């Protein structure tokens, strides 16, 4: 098993600083070999997320800062080699994953590998490369009906949205307000909440309203014309997917007692989800955890057309392509995901 090639191109960053100051020229490096429990994936697509330009800037002190760093967390591709002890995958399998902390029951995740044994820790990030190694326990199989670009695009944002909605305890008869329905996480959250049977309200601008409406929202509030806390009442849950100013304080005016609130952007609630009882049974900042069952479920929904991820921009794996990728992502105006095509 294994690839006959010995070298590949990868984005290798040696300093933590703003993306505009980074040299986005891919470097030629040795193709990694999978250790026990890992798979080697030949990438077909990888997607960028806001966390990518945040991490490389070095501002998140609590997270690991390996140097050099190859950014990127989402990937889809083909297995070309497997380490010892890997039985669920074989060479030729089409797969996808988000290389993030594994779900082991902790309250929230982080971008590090959280394996207890340092000898089994996989790489931090690493998907902006022609080949990458990832622990097999983080990897899911891709359905042939779903493109590589879609698979790479859904992993992080889909997992974030799905796990967030589970914490909000949504279901039939429940009403949820999703702040930021045009963002990648918010748009997927709107669709998933509908799949769960909830009534979904979301926010958008005139520019993004049609895009958000296509996601299936029952009600859209134009945040440039109305304040949602003045027109809503008695909702069961609020999900802040955009980092709206004072969203938690404003949510107190509209959420039923015993309701839920979650933000993936701000820390206004603190980190104890029970701290705001009885008004909120759950209120907390949240960060995803890698969970293959969640990845598998998202893939099933994509394959059966119950979920759609919009791939807005595709770029080649070149200096120019990567520069454009970070520029578009950091501008915050995308309606959908931006991906690298290898």
C-alpha cells in the first residue's frame, strides 16, 4: 500500500501572523506516512473556515501552536495508505473529515487532537495540502452521489450546526431563532432545524434574503429594518451563528423561561451551560467536536437531497488561489463555502 510519489505541495506557515502578511506559496515537502490508527488521504478538495485565519494569526492563546503549521481542517479525498490497526478503511475509499478534537463527552471541542496518549496524537489541522494524514476514527466515507467539493464544505460547518441544535433540544413544535441565516453555519442550521421539525426564524439582509429563503426558513427578519427582539416573543431557543452584538442580553427578552441559547462566536454566557437557570436550561458558547456519527448523518442528508451546502467559490492550490481564498473568506460576504480544488 501507499503512494509512489514521495513529495507533495502543502501550505506551510512558519510564523503566526495575519493572513495578509503570510507567504501563501505552497511548499514542496515530503508526503507523510500514516502511523498506527491513521489514514493517508490524497486530497481532492479542502474548504476554508473563519477559524483558519483566526488560528494562523496566533490570537487564540489557549490552543496549540505547532510550528511550522499547515492550516486547514476540512478535507475530502481518496485513501491511498492506511496505518496498522486500521480496519474500517482501505485504499481507494472516498472519504471526508473535519480534523478537530474527537468527541469524548467533553463540553466543547478545540482544534487540537485531544488523544490522551501523546504517541497517538494526530496532526493539528493540515488539510491545505495535496496529501494529509488523519486518525481513522475521525474519518467518514463519502457517498458517490455527493461531490468532493460538497463533502469538504460540509464537515466543519455541518458538524457545528448539528451539534449546536442538539444542545438547543429542538424538535417538532419548537421554535428557534437562528442569527445569521446567510452564513455557512447559520444556513446549514436553518436546514437542519427544519429536518428536526422545528419552526425556524432567521435573520438576513436584503442582499441575502433570497438565499436564506431557499434554506426553508419559516420567517425571515431583515436585521437592517427591524430589531428581532422587538418583533419576536416566546421562542424556545436562539442560536447565534454570526456573533451579533449583545445577542444573549437581547435573547432574554424573547426566549421562554426554561429555553435555550447558544453562540458559536461570543462568550457572553460564560462557559457553564447551567449558569443561567431557571431562565435558560442551557446557555453557553459552543465549539464543535469531531464525531463520525454526525459526519455520517450529514452525508446521508446530502446524498438524499434533504440538505444542501452551497459551494460558492472554487480556487486552485496555488499562491494566487490561496490568497484569493483567504481574501474572500475574511471579507465575510460569502453565501456558501469557499473551497480548494486539488
